[in-house]
C-alpha cells in the first residue's frame, strides 16, 4: 500500500497525554508521554501524519505537565513534533443547528443548575453552623457548599462544550479536516455535531504503531 494512503491530520486534546489508559504496566506518566511523542515523530517522518494542537491546548497541557514535574525532554519533543496552530475562527463556519443545539442545551443546564442551588440553600438553612464530628474546621454549611460545587459543576459542565480549549480543538479540526484525539466524553459528543471523525486517546498509540508496520524496515527513519 502506498504511504500516501496513510497521510492524515490529527488534532490532539490534553486528555490524550494525561490519561492512564495510554500507560503500559508500571509505566510512569513521563515515560508514557515520551513514548507517545516518539510514535508521533516516527509517524510524521515515515508516513507524513501530522499532529496539531491549538495554542490554548498547548498552554493547558504544559501547565499540567509542569505540575507533574516532567523533564525538559518532554517539552522539547512536544514542541518539535506537535504543531501549534491557531484555529481560523473567522473562516471556519459552524452550522446554525449546532449553535441552536448549544443554546438549547445551555438553557436546560441553567435550569438544572438553579434547581441544584435551590436545594443547597434549603439544606443550608436547615443545617447547623457547627463543626462536623470528624472535622474541626468544617461545618455542616461548609459541607453543603462543597456538595453544591460538585453537583453544580456536574449539572453545568459535564458533557458540554465549556471552555475555549474545547472550542479551539473542534474549530481547528474542522478547519484542517482532521481527526480529533481525546478522552473527553463531551468533546466526543460534539464531534458528531461538527461532522468530525474522532479516536479515543487510549487507542491512538496502537493506531500509530499499526500504521508504522506498513513502513519498510530498511527505509524507516527514526528520531534516535
């Protein structure tokens, strides 16, 4: 089969790099990310497969990697082999039905968020502002507030397009006619509305490995 048949573009989500699903047994996060980046590099060198991230995703990813204290090698390979590109928000069109569905979805979520808040207020009114038995500094009201945050976040954000990063990912993929690589259930749901193909992050390393088996070992190029 011609190598031209494998040429594709993918737009990568932060969740691809951070999910435990890409790790092998006893493999650290850093080792898993380095192995993934090596696959991305080899796929680009040998098959012309290009992987992109919008700058907002790149910033989000590097911030999370910094918090996990990964080595400079990770950033070097990330910046070398994963292309940063701003989505063309002015040129890419979005079907009116997508916008309509989003507005309808958010309207329903606002109603659910209000109901969650109302229940929390009633619980707080009935709660004593005394420390909990198993916590010296947390009162019953504090516990209600904590539960409110969790339930409100679930009502308002789970499964919905709720950040610039998610939006940029989808717009860039639509612009490039690229596949979306993510573990985020909400983004996966939106790929259907945007008419995009997607692959779960956990499946992406195996996909690249399978593609690379088509390369003649004698002519295969590596980054090592």
